[in-house]
C-alpha cells in the first residue's frame, strides 16, 4: 500500500511547512480543501494557495492531489487548473454526494486524473448505478465522517473495498480517515486491501515522525521514497 499524506490546514504557511517536514519521506500529498458549507469545517482555499505562491517559488519534485470537500467544486477546479502552471497536480477528488459529472470533468480537464469520494454512510451499489465504474480512475473511501481531523473511525466503511472489487472496479482505491496505529492492523488484515492510505494528523501533527514513518513502512510493505539531500 502506498502512503499519500492527507494535509488539512487553515493557512498556506502551515500547509507548506508540513510538506517541508514530510518531504524527506514522501513526495506526493493530498491537500484537503473544505468550505465550511459542504462539511462543518473550513480550511485554506485554492485561492489562498495561489496568493501565497504569487511571489514565492513552489517546492520542487512534489506531487499534489486535491480533495475537494466544497459545494462549489467546479469553481475550485477552475482555480486548480490555473495552479497547475506552477505545481505538479496529479489528481482531483470530488464527493459522489455532490453528483459531479465525471465524464464532463475528464473531458474538460484532461490533464488531471479525477477520482470520486464515497462517504461512510453512502451505498456503493447506488454509486455503481450512477457511474460506470470502469471509467473511474480513483475511488476514495472515507472511514470517518468528513469534518475536522480527529473524527472516529468507522470500520463498517471498509466493507466498501470488497464491494467495489466484486462489482468489477479495478482501478485504485484510496482510504482516508483515522489512519493510525489502532486502525492500520485492521486494514492490513483485510482480504481486500486498499491501494493507498492517506494518513492525516498521524504524520502531520506528530513529534515522532521517523518512528511513525518506519511503522507505516513495516505495516504496509511500502518504503517511502527518500529524497536526496
């Protein structure tokens, strides 16, 4: 399983400080954008990142994914499309409960890989009836109710991995929410495992980073790609 840290920050200064802290171990990050409307939490916006980088040099050799938890997600995607001129942006993830037109997004923004995000209480069968799973690049399963970091883990959400695979979904499955030492043994014991884990505060808010990176390496079998110093 690949590790892509999930970053939830209020201001761009903190976002890039955390990336600097983690970049010796990880080069791909998922940036959460939350508007306080779609979910009850507000983070920095894409516009905040644009303004911050206006007179600064963006970190090199890093890959960015954007997880949009915003009602007006199309407006944010337009801004991300501008931001790609200075950042290496790979994927944009949008929640299925917002009913995004997946094919339209892929056609309009061919340089991005688009993914769908399924909340814990959403039914995989309903999602499969709304979208052709064979056309989806990424499905991210939330194992917490979206909101501020620290929400409780919902183990029932893990069943969605098996459900998706049995429905024929063969692309990447991400897992996001309460990824830590208590939940990783549960995840690694699954018959059907996710392809990517997105730990948040477990990496971003710790003073035991090297220890936790080592733990993730052992448990997932995927060593971080250490950056040359």
